[in-house]
C-alpha cells in the first residue's frame, strides 16, 4: 500500500492509503511494451493512417467525377486507372482546369499505395523472424496483419488465464446487465483495442466466405461458422466467429502449437 500514501506516514494517511488500495485492487497493471512491439505497432498505425487517407482520396475522386457525369465501376482498383484514362484523353470532356488537380490526386494515391506496400513488406520480414506470428498464421482467418498486430498490442498472452479472458480483453464477449435473479447478456462490450477487434472480425468474415465456397470437406470451425450464420445472420455470425478465433489464438499462442495440432485432435 506504500504507493497510495502520498505524504508523510501517519495513522490517517495509512488509513486513506488502505482504502485507496482496496478500491483499486481490481485495476490490472498494463505491461510495458518492448522496442520490437513499438516498432510493429508503429508500422500498423502508419499503415492505418495511410489507408484512411487513400480511401478518402478515392471516394473524393469518384464523387467529383460522378457529378460531372463520369461513372467509375465499383472497386478501389478501378478508380485511379479510370482517372488517368480520362485525364490523358483530350476528348474525354473533363474541364481543362480540373485535369491537373485530378492528375495530382491520382498521383498522391499512387504514392500512398507504394508506402503501404513498403510497410507490408516490412511486416512480412518481421513476421518470418517471429515464431509466434508463424504459429498464429496457421489459424484460419488470421493473416499477416492480424498476427503481427496481436504480437504488437498484446505482448505476453500468458497473463490471460483462459481464452474467454482474452476474448473479453478484446471486447468480443457479451455486455452484461443483470439484476437480482435475472441475468441479461446483450451485444459485445467493445472494450479493448478497436483495431484488433476489427481485424479479427474481418478475419471471421473471410472464414465465412471461404466456408461458403468450399463445397465439401469443411473442418469443424467452418461448419460451426455456417451453422451460426444460418441461425443468427451474417453479421452476428461474424462476431461469434471472431470470438472463437480469439480463443483459438489464445490456445495456439499459450501452448506454442500450430492450429493443425488442435484440429488433428478435433479440439478446434
């Protein structure tokens, strides 16, 4: 309790320190990140910032050209080539005052995509040197970004006593609002890092998509995911699969075994 005694040691100060220590006993200490974790986290933050800027630029280009009567097909990869084609064509109908502005915007998006590619190559190089990331990438729905982000922002998984504690830390467990003998579980709590939660939910969506395309020989995880989708709908099923992926991540990481070692025993 010594850290809670802010001034000189007296009986009154000791009593206040004891009360403060009891009041704060539920607060968990946050582990200090290592330099390698900070490097990984910085790469992810920079990539996210550049992705947001790229998305905003693409939407702006699409909206401006649509107001001028030029419809661009759906898909981010379609926008920049279409803009260059319209700007390069003297008979396209694009106003001359707007051509250099559109060209500069398209060039800026190309530079952002180059930077994003460099970050992903750096993440890939760091991932190959980490046994944890290599094991996590054996899990369906967990790719380069999710595995490296988990290593960067979680650090040591041994501090979580169970997979449910880990899923709760990521905000993927139900929010509880109970009273008396009535227990009510609602939507997920959304506590924890929203970036990690977003990556896991996107990974869950990829698991569902792959399960739909695969006509036969589905494993237990994909079969369960499709059952959840039929029962509760796509979005709720994606969150449920993300919850299960978080628990699988905890088991693979803590026990230092690939996902295949669990599926061989039928315990995924």
